[in-house]
């Protein structure tokens, strides 16, 4: 694969998704993003008018169908699907969690990837394209008090590896990126919730998180974006079925 790709990034108007969308656009690729936040979409469109935008919640299969109608009109096809949409889900002991919170976490984090992949694959067969699914280091480690999130992110890895085997004969590569502690609004909310659950300060919980990272620092969203563009470059042409951590080596999640 080379430059000039047609790329869809879900939840691409902010955070990691926006960094990925901008990285592909900076290469000269044609990019379309969806997001649940119309304010974030408007802000992205104002700064990057060449990036197509659509409001969509990937947890709703009908909205995914509308999204792909918009992508067809915007891009005319697809070379790369980046399944980035995900939510943090609830924090707490499993016996205190609501069914609604569990279901919503699964609906966004894994069902949404399925809804998008099933629509994208016919186009990717034509283009010999690629799928990049965003998982997490919580998709390879235990994560107490975050069971819905961890379960969904382990599911992403299984989905990725199974799709890679299924679609490889069609020339489609499928990989998962597993971010670690990524700097941004989401991790600040997670740390705040964990601090409250543990009865410690935000600063203490942040230091606890970083003490579990070998490099002792947060990852920048642009580092995740660099992995995504690498996987869609000629240098990544033989990489498929992999769960690739970009995390500074997170050793444990507690």
C-alpha cells in the first residue's frame, strides 16, 4: 500500500482518532471520519476542510449503514478502515456494575468494530486493503475494577486475529494496536475515577499508573498514529494478525 489511500477513521474527530486522521491526511491520503460529537466534527472540519466528516454512533448498525453511504459519496471506495471508536466504560467492582454500562461498553468497543468491518470488507477485497482495530494494553493484561473495558479489548484482539486469518487469502491485512497510557482527556477521567475508587489523590493515582510503565511516561496520540500509518505503508506490507503494543511497555494494570 502507498500514499493516496482512501481511509475511514471512526471516532476520528478528537484524541487518538484525530491524530490518526491527521497523520493519514498529512501523507496525502483521502480521509473520512465519523464521531458522536458534532462539535468535535465541526472543529476538525474548520481546521482540515479536506477531511470528510459524518456524525455517527458505531454502536448503532443503522447509523453505520448511513456512515458507509456517506463514505461512498465522499471517497468512492475504501483502502483502510481504522476501527478507533471506543469508550472507557465504568469503574468499580463487578458486582456493583450495571447491565446497561456493560452492554454500552461492549456495543461501542466490539460490536461497532464488527458493524464497520462487515460493511468495509467488500470494498477492501477490491482494493486489497487493511483494517486497523484499536484495542488496548487492557487487551493483554488483567485490569481489576475495569472488567467491561478489559473484556471488550481482549475481544478486539480475538476479532483481529480471526479476521486476519479469514481475510488474508483476499489480500486484506488486519492488525490491532494496543495503546497504553495515552495522554489526553480520557486518561485523566479514568485516573480520576480510579483515584476516587481507591481513596487516593489524582496525583497519587497518576504516579501509580506511570510506575507500571517501563519508560515512566505517557504515550502521545501521534505515536499511535505513526504505527497506523506504518502498517499501511510498504514497510508494513507483510504484517497481519498482530496485536502491536505502543505503550512504553506497560508491565501491569492495577
